[in-house]
């Protein structure tokens, strides 16, 4: 055996070089290059025992300038070879393989030097793994914190789901981030998709009931897939676009909100055990943030509703009562001022108009009180609420809010299908008013106390606008 001491400086340099970088791929490349340099080998490669653990494939030396262009897929090294295993934490990480020594065959001295290098390489790989795991954990924790902050800032439900999908896709380096939610018939549907490319027909894709993967997803279990295109559990029409995939439950407090799926492209790097763990933890944190955001949104809506209810009570207890009292005072004055003189007649008429205006104002205030008492952002269920919704919709086109007035117990006396026909007539009248020029005022009146010409009880809808010479649309129907 040759004395390795003369090559000790080269060995020390090689040992130092493998620890100069904490990034795992760079560390492995340093090991391969250092082994080739130390033994004067033309080719060197590091074949890993479990490539999926670190998400890396074999590492090889860069082609020497004097060597021919390497093939697209590197061929196995030809003998004579020198093969030395690399151990990391008592496990075989892989084999360091060298071939093509320039000065003949590999010697025992070469093997001894490479074994020393392999020992140091095992330490460097372990350190690089720890560093990479720490970096990944830090990124996922920061991502989860950013998602929580965004969700609690008051985003809508759709925006919240997109925030989760987008952030998870970037953290996982996935081709897409999609969220599925249970359907009424027992399947799951993609409701949100964040992709590198045009999502196309991904949103709306449904996993039909009976799919092999569905039981796990609805049960809140994570599903890990090596290749979506070939896995028999995958049944959707978009599966052929993707390869490795993680499908993670969005579950909090025993409640399943949906599933977060993170597919990579076909042929993409498989997910490592660390990535699977971190992504699962992220999904749990995101689900908790979604629940908290939903609760916060509900509290805010409740606060708005309570405030609106207080305003409605104040309007009713103070404004309406004062207006009503003023109206009674005017009516009393009107009766006392009744006389035969022209001046008395004028005063009497003016008081009558004032009383009518007050009654109209009282009716409009009561309508406003009713609108305030409707739950915010909810579809109205009462007839009054539906009329107010039509008026609000017309306001967006007209540029002002139409005046709305109800006469009589509309909720008690007006039932379907009459109410539906009245709403249709109201929409048509408001649409016609919005098309007329010069309209600055629209008045809507629904009266269930006005009898029909034949004496039967009926409902009358009147829509007046001041466009041109003024237009009045009247619709009526038996109750």
C-alpha cells in the first residue's frame, strides 16, 4: 500500500470542500467532484439508496473539457470501478462510484483516501439534511403565519380559499394548488385552483362518489400519490396532467372543510417525508385559520346587525313617534282652521298637504327600519325584503335610491304566486324607468288595501318616475 501522506494536502482540501456549502445538492456535488479530483478519475457518481427521501436523483461530475459530450441519460460507469459506501447516521446513504482513472487502475491508496472522504461526506450530508429541514420548516411556518394573517384581515370566503391554495402551491413547489369541498351527493368538487398555467377546466372537476380515494378524503385522511396519471385511485379527467401529489385534509375541531391537493407535473420530483409532514401541518393550521376567520366574520356581521337593530329601534322610538305626534297636531290645527274664507281655505289645503307629506315620510322611515332589520348580506326571505332588494338593484343603474312605500299588511295578505308576478312587474317598470331620460325620482307603492274595480280584494303596484312629463305604471291583481 502506498503511503497516503504525500497526498494529505489534497485529502485535506477535499475534506474541507465538502463542508463549504450547507445546501444538500451542492454538498453532494462537492463530494463527487472532490472524489474525482482526489483519485484522478474521469467519472464519478453518487447513487443514493433512497432518492425519494431527499427528492434528489444521482449526482455526477461535470464532463471534462477534453471528454466527449455526455449523453442525455448518463450511462453506468464501466470497470475498473472504485465503489465506496457513504453512511449517514448508521444508514447507507448511497454509493460513491468512480471510474476511468487516468493513470491505470485504482490503488489501495485511492480507496483509503476515498473512504476518509466518505466519512467526512457522511457528516456533511447529515448537516446539510438538518439545515435543509430547518429551512423548509421555517418556510412552511412563515407561510402558515402569512395565511393566518391574510385570512383574519377580512377576506371573503372565496378569496380565503385562494389564499390557502396559492401559498401552499408556492411552498410545495407544486404545479397546482387546488381545494376540494364535499358535494351534496357525496363526492368532492374542485372549487379553487391556483396554477402556474391557465387552470382551464380544473375548477369544477368532481371526484364522483365511489372513487377509491374518496373514502379517505371524506374521512379526513391524507393521501399521498406517486403518479396521479397512473394511480388507479385517481379517476378525474385532469389526472393525466400531474405526477406526484399530496391530498391533505382541511380539518379543524372535527369539522372537515375540504381537501388541499398539491400535484406536481408528470415526472416531477417526488415529495419527501419531510415535505409531506410539513404540508400536513400547514393544512391543519390553514383549516384552523379558516374556521377562525369564519367566526370573526360572523362576529363582525353580528355586530353590524346589532348596530343596525339599535338604529332601527331609535328611529322607531324617537323619529316615527315624533313625526306621528306632529302629524296629529297638524290634523288638529287643520280641523280648527276650517272656514269659509279664501285665506282659511288656503291654510287648510296647505295643512292637508303637510299631513300627507308627514304620513308619506313616516311610511318611508318604517320601510328604512325594516331594511335595517334584515340580516346583512343575506338573501331576503320576506316580500318586503324582496321589494327593497329590487329597489336597491335599480339604484345601481339609476344613480339614486327609489322611494318605497307599503300600505296594509303585505306580509300577511300577499302570497305566492301573486307576489312573484308583482316582483316581475316591478322589475319591468324599474327597467323601463332606468331607460328614460331625465329621471331623478322614482316612487314605488305596494297597496294591499285597494279593492279591484269589481270590488274584490286586490293588490296594486304603482311605480312613478319624473322622467319627461312623468310616467306612472300601475299593476294590480286579485289577492
